[in-house]
């Protein structure tokens, strides 16, 4: 699925596909979608997770089908409906939904971060909420859903141990990541790799405000040596943040690493146009450390 939004740079917008499960509206970033197809029968996999419906082979490629109704604790889906085939974290997964409503183009500024009553870092599967024409659409955290089903698809923190003993470094690294759980995992991993001086931001806007504060105070070269940013974040996304950093003569020397589940060939071209120094998919935590080493060595 190709959309205009993928060809634009730093607009701080995204396109959300609205779909229905059990009468409720949910959303997914269109950038994660490969295609939408009519439901077809699947082959059950013995001893699999309860949310795994089975496997099927559209166009001779094996795809795992996930019962989204089961993930949302609303029973089991019946034959029918649609498969939304996604591609992120280097995985192709089909999600079984009842119906697709359409695509909404929205700004990250308009996405509300779920409160504690809706989600938490440990057990929530919502990354944001939008309200369109009086209707609430919950944007689901598909990375969290997949990681809960198969933890091996998440951050491979064991890769850090494979790096062996390393010297501690006080080089200041700024991280923009809206997921509390992922932010903690990334920070813990970097600290295990010897990087102890981590400044955390919950979204691109907070990270940019910190950079501007340091720039205006004349402490930027002391306080920010490298920026790691996710792409999908409320208020300001990682592409908009990268554009702001690389468009300012006072900040463009800061190395920017885009670390996101959305890093594919299309998004890599977009990141390169914005001036990102490196782009990695989220499971690659070991490679992230190696890239940090290389960029800081320069």
C-alpha cells in the first residue's frame, strides 16, 4: 500500500487506517500496512499462542494470522472479515479484523496519549487516541501485541551481553521514545553497554525543547552528543524532530539515529532525505550500540 504521506518529509502527520473489531473502532499507522485482503481459511498451528489463528500462504509466502479480537479479550473471531497484512520489525503479520472503515490523515499533535486508566507501560496495548467526527479511535500498539505473543520478536537485549566488557562513557545521549517500557529497555541496554549519561524524552517535542534550551544556553556541545529517536510519537514524530535538528545550523552536527519498528526501504529513503545519520529496526539493539560507537568515534 503506497500513500502520499510516505513521500513527504517532516510534516508531523500520519495516516491512520480505521478498522472495526467487535463493534469498536481502532487504528493503525498506514505506514505499517502492506496490503488488505479478504479473509481466507488458515491452518491452525499446534500448541501456538491462543491469539494465533494459524498460517496461510498468499502469493506463496507464509504469513502468521493473529486473531485481534482475542488479543483485545473479546472472544474468538469467526471466519469472514478481512486480514490487514502488516510489515514492521522485519516481520510480515496478518491481523484478522471485522471491517475496514477508511483512512484519516491526522497530525501527531492531535493524538492523545492514553492515560493510566486506559493503558500502562506493562499491560496496555494502546499508543494513542484520536477523536474524529465525535468518534473515538484507539490506535493499537501492534509491536506490543506481537511481543506479548512471541517475546523473541522484541528488543534482543541478549545482544548487549555478546559485546563483552566495555568501558563506561559519560557521553550525553538524548533518547526520544514514547513507550515507557521500550524507553526503559533501551536505556538499560545502553547502560549495560557502558553509556551511563542518558537524557530521556517522551516524544519529539520534548526532545526538541531540550535541544533548543541547550542551544540557547550555549551548552549544546556539552549536553547533547547524539540523538536516538523513534518515529511514531505523539505531539511530534521522529521525522519532524530529525528535520528540525538537521535544518538548524546550530544543531545539524548532532548525529541522529532513527530507531524504529517502521524502518523499511521506503522509510529509509525518507530518513535519508531528512539527514538521519543512521536508521535501525527496533530489534537490533546490538547494532544500535555499534552504530553509536561509530558515530561518536567520528
